């Protein structure tokens, strides 16, 4: 199915092609089918041209009016363009002819040499930073989810809530920790009571053992000083009585024998005396035997028994002491364990409480709220998740908010290593901040970086130092960190010196020249230069006050040829027709003369500059 073609919402009909309005005719002319067929081949291209024309919807001009003028207009434009090219080429050839073109320079191309003063400064770019700032981090030991965050850029007072994290999980853990802490406190109380009981039992057991020892010692002493003495006396008495009885009965028996021989007694009486004699002899022997047995066997046995009882009592005391010490150590160890457990659980509860408190970050001092994502943005590889917002996840110890003290600002600028030797702390400077639309701030050099920084992968050979400039009188201006700034560090002042703009001096094979006006043309004049800045250069010799110099490269027809001294003759490298060399730009400015100031840095954003 074919659809009607449209051009700027105006439909091109596919029927009634025989009627067309031709521009220039006052009425409608009817075209024959043959004429329409010849023009049909170029209709699409012409219609595309016609589409680009913006016509009013209310216009009664039909779209076919554009066909014929477009064809005729294109041919006319091609003819005009051809003649313009021919005329431009002819003008260029005329201008390149020797002596062709105008030799008069405009007023903006010349400068009248005069004495003036200018500053030699180093111009460098950087950004603002707060002299003092506080970095606030996620102090919890887990990833936090932001539930509230203050809008960025606001100025806040101390103790203002800045960020809050989700705290439900921490509250549950804190409740469990407090329950365990209370249980541990009870266990500690029980351990302390058990220790006191153990001490009391130890004292009682020791007293009992000491009592047994004292009793054993008393028993030994009693036996040695009482029972033993009595026993020995008893045995000795028995031996002595039996011995005497034996001797008595022996004498009696001997007398009885004699009486028997004389028949004074009977045999029975003799026999009875003999029996009593034998019994007495046996009793005497038994008494001596008992005494010997006691001294040899009973006495050592009793002595050993009594002594052993004393030794056993002493040993029992040592065992009681050791047992008491062991049991007491167990109780003390249990108490120490409970105390350590209490301390651990107390620290854990305190830590959880601290982390719970850390879920709410408050401003420690007044300052402007800056999200850390705004500072880190573009400094790390990977995607950019944008600024912090509710639901953002913040890792442990991750920076969240920076609170810079904007009452005192510092400009950190990069200065090429070749220029840092001229910068000293305390030097005056000015800092311009385009974002605030304010006049330059007065500043002074606070410090110069210790180590140079390279230019990264873009320019690894570049070395720059970070110079910190302390801004003054910034309290009444709203300055913010990371604002781009431009600084001018004053190195030296050149007072009342003959100077020309830097573009008026040209360098050719180590020699410096100016083109001095003379009779409508310019003479190439060698000059000796001194100190220079970004815009001005001191002329020590070769020019006089009031002379006019050219501020651009002269055309060949503008150069006035004069006889040169031998010393001023151009080198072989010069063109034979005395063509001028390039003016002194960054790559061909004069090197720093001995004892002169000013030095250019062509490889970094830092460069010495001057202001008239």
C-alpha cells in the first residue's frame, strides 16, 4: 500500500498533476502529460529541496511552485560561486607579488616604545580548598543504608543531624548483648560468693589439721614423759622383786636341803621349797625377759607410732594447704573467667551502643555540607552512582560528608618544577575565582609541595609541584571547595624600564630582533633583552623611547633592506630575502639572562605572566 508523501505536514497529492502553478505567471497554466512526464524524473530531488523550505500553513502557494525556481536558482548560484573563486585567487596572487598589496600597518599592529613598570608573575590554575575541614565517615563496622541525609550545600551549625543509617539490626543485637550481660553479672555474683565460701572452708580444714598435729605432739610428749617412764619403772621393779624373791627362796631351799639331811624336815617340805625356788627363778628370768622385750621391741614400736602420728599430722596440714590452694585457685579462676566474660560482653554492648549512636552522624562544628561522592566523582575507575541519597549503601569507614570551614580558604595550584625554585613562602599573590564574579583575592604563598607530581598517563614526563596559597578577606564571600581558580604569584616588580610587548620581539638563531618603523616600512633591528613577563619584555639596548615597533611578522614588502654590520648580518639559516622569523612565543622566547628574572613554563598550566 502506497502512502502519500508529506513535507512539513503538507501533503503532496499524487493526482491531478497536470495543473501546476509556475512562479512568475499570474494565472494557472495547464501542463500537458508529456511535459509532466519529462519533469517527473527530477521530481523527487527537487521535492527534497522543497521540503527544507519553511512555509506558512496558511499560505496558498502550492508545493509545486518550488520546482522551477529551485532549478534556475541552483544554476545561478553555481555561476556566482565560480566567479567568487576566480576573484579570490586573483586577489591572492596579487597580494603575493613582490610589492603587491598595501604596506601600511594598522594602528593595532604597532607599539610606541616607552618606559613603564610591570610585574613578573607566575600564572597557574588550580582549585579552592578549605584551610580546615572535617571528614565524617561511617563509623559502624558494617555496611550502612542511608535513611536520611541533609541536602548538599547547606551551612549547618554544631550538633545538626547530617546522616542517619538503618539501625534495626543493631538494636536487636544490642538487646541480645544486654541480656547476655545481665546473665554474666549474675554468674559473676555467684562466683564471688563461691570464692568466699571456699575461703571459709579452707580456713576450717586448716584449723582441723593443725589441731590433729597439736594432739599428736601432745600424745608423743605424754608417752615420752609419762607412760614410757612408768613402764620402765614397772619393768625394773618387777625384775628387782623377782630377783630378790628368787635369791630368798634359793637360800631357803639350800637350808631345806641341809635340814633334810639332818631329818629335821620331811621330804615333802623340801620338795615344796624346791618348787617355790624354781618358780621364783622363772619369775626373775621372765621379768628380765619382759624388760628386754620392752626395750628392744615395744619401746621402738611405740616411739615410731607416736612420732609417725605427729609426722602424719604435719603432712596433713600441707595437704590441706595445697588442697585449699587448689580449690581457691579454681574459684578464683572461675571468678576471673566471669569477670573477663563480663568485661567482653560489656565492651561488646558498649561497642554496639557506640555503633548505634554512630548511625546518626552529627556536625561537630559549623560548616558547609559537601558529599564525599562530589569530591570522588571522576577520580576512580568504574561507574558513577551519583550523589548520596536515601537507600545508598555506605561501607565501613567510608567517607560520607566533608565539612569544610569556608571562612578560611586555600588555593591549591600546580606549578611546573622549573619555576618552583623562584617561589618562597610569604610571597604575595592574587587569586581569581570566576564562579563568584569577584575581584581577585589577595593571597600569599603558604607552602610548596615536597614531592613533584607527574602528569599521569596523558603526560608522564611532566612534573609539577602543588603550591598552597592562603586567601585573605574571604569572610564576606561565598567560596566553596573545588571551585576553579587562577592565581598570579608575584615574583618580581620591574619599575621604570624600557619595555615593549612580547610579540614585538623575534628570535632568530639565538639573536633577538625588533622591526622598527622607518618611512612606511620596517627595519630589522637587533636588540638586547632583559627581564620579561607574559606580556612585556625589557629592552636593555637597541631601541629608544618613542620609536615604533611592529607587533606581528612583517610582509616581505614591508621590510626595508639596509646595510648591516658584520655582527648584525643574519646567519646562514636566515632567508636570503630577509624574511622575518617567528615572533617570540612560548617556544622561542629568550632564555633567562644571567641575573634577570622571569621564566616560562611551556609544558604546564603554570607560566610567568605580567600585567602592564
